[in-house]
């Protein structure tokens, strides 16, 4: 092994070490070997936590919110990237507005979502001023609701900016040449989009879509502001257990943290598999 | 005129509304007084919450200061630590490179709550739990991951012959770093600083767990105001979270535009 390889692997270890230590601690704590409520080892805690319906309900709810908001954001990003791809003023303005929410923290987006979609939020006030609503109770629940509509819309708005940025870049760097070839071969605009632009965009933004999904599934800030208490989303359930007054329940948080990490790793592995599968068909 | 081009102005208007309306709503909520349902517009305005945000000794002003110190420190340290790690990772090839990139990806992909609970023992052992230093270190973990990944990409494309030439002219390693590499990397260092700044600026879970409620940053104050039903203060805090992030992005875009002619 060369000196630069050794240095590189040491650097890899350095950057991953804090997380690996954390994961190691979570593994030990989830089997009761260390941490709050440690009971001398064994899989009893892990089995008990994974046997709780509230855990799976929370996980399913988090995955539903992540899938719905990422799908909405991805569909919007693809549509906008296909529509505003030229160098005209209107295209540049559209691209600017699309990516503007990118640096806005999720918590700020969640506060705006609450003020807009809440029972007495701006939307309800506008409906009331149009005579469509008499009191806040008449407003359909869009925040703290079991379907998570308010959270989905807020996260979709936030992730749209990120996915649109990636989609614009894919269209700008890879789309033009291949579309030109398709056109010279006689393809109509609809066929060019269906056979060239769409597959390019979809494959190009897939890594970002997976990253957005993983992020949203584990996001805490917006979920804490807009999600219901039943079912309790996995990140909220993890932190609730970690701060439980009953010390014996605090160890449950480590089993839940491992569950969250497993979901993230599975999503990344699925993406890597899909990418290696599709790379064989790249021109 | 195709259907797509006919719909473009309408979609542009929708994009503009979608980007600006939430910010306008936050601004309105931050200055609106006695704004009760069903009034669509605040009946009176006040700058009380904004005054509190900048008045010394106030809760929000203190939290804003802590957040700024943490974010600037994390941005600087993240760039300084991520640089050598990213450069060393860029030297790898084959399986070792995949392994190195995956290692740098770990702190980025780890769920924040899982990362925070996992790091808590280390913070307790090191005696930094519940301190600003401990929170800074916990912010540095994901920030270093982002910066390392960023510099991995940068140094993969970096033409090292420039450094070789300087060395053949007699420059030592330190001179090459300060007189050749660093001046060429000003833009990249600025962007890495921005990444670290934004990562720290928006952190909640690690601050909550590692800080144990004793380190009060702006996001934690926004949560507290929301829970207390003080929407005006929550909206002010939310806007204070937005403004530096937008300013930073604008500054970096400006710097990028200026440095665009400089080849890597």
C-alpha cells in the first residue's frame, strides 16, 4: 500500500470515526450493554422496541411523508426544468425563483407552512374573507393531521428547490446534444421528450431524489412543527424516548436510531444498485 | 405557439408566488399586532419583536449571537478540516476511493437524531455535553462530511502540475500551500465555509441533545416561541434564520461570478 493510499484511508477513518463511534454506542445501548437503562446485555430491548406497533406506525408514516413530498418535488422539478431550459429572460427568472428557497432552513419553511396552512392561517383567513369559511374549525386540518398534508406540502416546497437545481444542471450539461441527434433523426418534440429528455432527467436527478428522500424521512425540525402526535414520526419518537423521564425507556431511543440509520442505508444501497444497473445502458 | 410555451408565463408567476409568498407571510406575521382570525391583514403593525432581536440582553439577541458564533466557527473549522481530508481522499483509487467516499458520506447521510444520540456519550465522556464547545463539535461532524465530499470533488479535478512546477523552482511544502494552492482555492474555500455555516445554522437535533437545552441557539428559540404561541416572535426568528442564509448564498454566487474566469 502506497503512502498516499494510507493517508487517504486514514482520512476516511477520521471523517467517519465520530459516526462510527455513535453507531457503535447505539448498537451497545440497544442491546442493553451501556447507556441509560442498561440491563447487562441481550436482545430483549431490541425485540421489545421492534415489537411495538407505535414504532412501525411511526416508521410507515415517516416513509409516507418522505415518499409523497419527494415525488411531488421531483415531478415539479422535472416539469420546470423541461419548461425553462433556454437562455431567455423568462427562463433565467424561472430558474432563479425555483432555486430561491434552497438556502431557507427547514424550520423557517415549517413556520411559514404553519402560518399559511394552520386552522387560523392565511389560507383560512382568505377563505373566510371570501365567505367560504365561518370559523377556524371549518378549515380542513392541514397541519397536525394524520395524513401529514401540511408537512408534505412544506417539505415538497423545500425539496423542490434542491431537485430543480439538479434538474437544471442535468438538462444544461447532458440534454442538448442528445436531443439534437434525436431531432436530426426525425423525432417529433413529444418523442424527443419521452425518449430522450425524460430518461435523461430521471436518471440524472435520481441520486438527488434518493438524498432528498433519506433527508426527509429523518428530518426533525419541520416534523416537530407540523406533524401529528399520533402516529408519532420516527425522528420525534426517537427523541421523545431519549428524553423520557423514565430512564429505562431512554435506551429504546438507540434501537430507534439504528432503525432510522438502517432505512437511510437501505435507500442509499438501493440507489447504488439502480445506478450500477442503469450505467450499463449509458451511451 | 406550443402548449408548453403558452403556459410558461403562468408557471413563472406560480414560481414567483411560491418563492416569495412564504417570506412575505413571515415578514407580515413578524410585524402584525392583534392579528386575529378572520382578519386577512394585520390591523396594526409593531416592530417590537425586531427590537428584541437586536436589543442586548434579550433572549432572541443572545440566541442569534450564539448561532452566529457557532455557524462561523463551524464554517471555518469545517473548511479547514475538510480540505486535507478531501485532498487525501482524492488521492485514492479503485475500491479504496469508493470506501473513502462512503466514509465521507456517512456523517452527511446519518439521520440527525440518530447522530445526536450516538454522539451524546462521546460528549459526556469528554465533559463537553451542555456546553457551546460540545455543540460546536457536534455541528462540526456533519459539516466536515460535507466539506470533505466537496473537496474530494475539487481535488479530483485539480491540476497538480502547478504545484509540481513550484516545487521544481525550489518552493517548500508550506510555500506551495500558501503561495500557490491557497490563492487558487479562494472560491472553493469560500463555498466550503458556506456549506459549514449553513449546516450549523439550521441544526436543531444535535443542539438539543448535545446542548441539553443549556445552549440556546436561534432555531431552539423559534421552537420555544411556537410552543408558547408567540407567532410574531417565531416569525421574526424564522426570518432571522432566512436572512443570513440568503445573504451568504448571494455573496458566494457573486464571488463565483467574479472568479468564474479563473481556471482551477
